[in-house]
């Protein structure tokens, strides 16, 4: 934790909270389609699906966020925009892009208002005027750097957010208990140290995602009749 600060720790908790008003509750990260086609139907399949999404986020969102975090510390605004463009280019379907951009815009507006940071105000304005897309993970990287939160904590927050979004959606769409979803979250936490070590030195040109299953599920949802969630 940056400066071993309780303030920074509280900011991590604040920006990882499901109550943060960025609209995360509206999205299932393809879980709705996975349940509809029978791919996810019990504890074991939900656990496997959640881990798959976490690893996908690590090799895309987390790499972009870490590089945006470093660019913010350097004051390199153009590098932040490059991270944003590179991440959007790796989101293959419309609903995934919509989720990332909508949540990114919300957290940018919220944190620009709270911090009055000049770089974040500039980014928020560029998002509002469509000069950049404002992917959620990239804006998270900027916000965490401004608030003095370290890279490891940023990585953990993104992994937590990815898993929590899916597991909270599961509670609303399948027969699963809170105890079971918490057990999955606890198990996933045991893996993120090694995942972080695998991706922490990668730059945006090394972002990668081979997840045809997720892409197909997202495409199914775009045309589907069951739409409790926006993706």
C-alpha cells in the first residue's frame, strides 16, 4: 500500500464497493447467457466460469489499468489515451464495450468531482466529448494513482470487481447461496498473486484474450429475449 496509508486502504475499499454508483449491478459479464444455455448451472460450473472471466480480465483490463496507473504517475496523458484505445480495441462485442465505457464514464465523473485533479478533469472532459472512450479499467488506473493507491491494490480491486459482478448476478439468476458465492470469491483470491506475477510487466501491446466462449455468449445475449442484465 502506498505510504502504508489507512487513507489509501479506505479508498481501495470505497472504489471496490458494489455500492459505488457506476452501474455495475446492471451487468452480468455474460453470466446471464451462460446460465440460459446451460453452461453454468451449479456451484462447480459457476466457480469455473468466474475463474475464466478473472483470468481474461487479468490479461486485458488489468494490463491496461497498470499501464494507465504508471502513465498517470509520470504525468503522461497521451500514454493514458493509448491505453484506453488499446483496451477498447480488444473488446470484441458491443455490450462489453458498452459496459466498460458506461462504468468508466461514471467513475471518471464521480472521482473528478471528488478530487478536482486536473488530469482526471481533462480525461473526464475527453470522455464526455467522445475524444476517448473511457474504458473502466483505464479510468480505475488513473483514479487509483491519483489517490495514492499502489499497483498491486489496483490489480486486486479489478479482480475483485470482476468476480463480484458475476457472483452478485448469480445470486439473482440461479440457485446458489451467499455462502457458496463467498466460498468461490475466497478461492479465487488464493490465485491472484500468481496471476499478478504473470502479467505485471506486460505492456499494452501484450494484452491478449482468447475467449471465444465469452464472445459467443455475449453475442447470444445481444439477440436474446431474456435480458435481466444489460450484458
